[in-house]
C-alpha cells in the first residue's frame, strides 16, 4: 500500500481569539514546542475555502467548540477584517512548497458565554488556560498573536 505525499500547507491562515464578554482569553499550548501558548490558528485546507469556514473548522478541531454555520455560536465568530503577513519560522518552512517564506494570517474573534472547558487533541495541544486579555497577550509566544489579543477591547464594545 502506497501513501500519497502530504500536500503542501497553504500560506494563508486564520488566528481566532476565543474570549468571554469579560475579556478572558483562551490560550492553548502547542504539543510540538515547549511553553508555546497561542490562540487557535490554522491554514486553509483549499485555496478557495472561505476564511470563516477555516476559522470555524480550526476552532472545532483544536478546542471542540462548535461555531460553524447553524450552531448557537455562529453569530459570535467575527472576522475582524485585519491581517498579518509574517515570515514563516525556518523550522516550519518544510511544510510549505519550496520558496514559500511568508504567510498571510486573517484575524477573527469568537465570543463564548463563559469559561468553557475545551477538548484538546493531545497530538496538537497539551494544555489550556483562560487569562485576562492583557495577561494572555503577555503569555503568547507569537508577537502577532499578542497584538491581536490586545486589540480585543476594540471589537467587544
């Protein structure tokens, strides 16, 4: 039995800041990096996949929280209409087509009613915590993730 090679990652992704009305933010710790706390992130599965679908899929896969079309939280998933373009860390570039060095990340927020308990896939994430938004920003490994969290009050007026 032959397996086909893994397809290249698409260098277009989402970052979803999951938060409560009180501005507590959910952070999850990556399994493949020591002490790397982040919000939900993930790449498109197909070039033409709508960004909102990517965001809802990644939230479901990484936390078990359902916010896709037809769910109770669907209206709480908000495209902030902001994006970051950043250089992909050299250690992760092998996942992308040769020559790809930058990723475009689209920012979303998801307001949940309270401090939900996420369901993590231990192959991807090993722990989670809720923190007030400023503390969450300080705990993030990624500067762009921290900046997104600090924007949260502007989107929750």
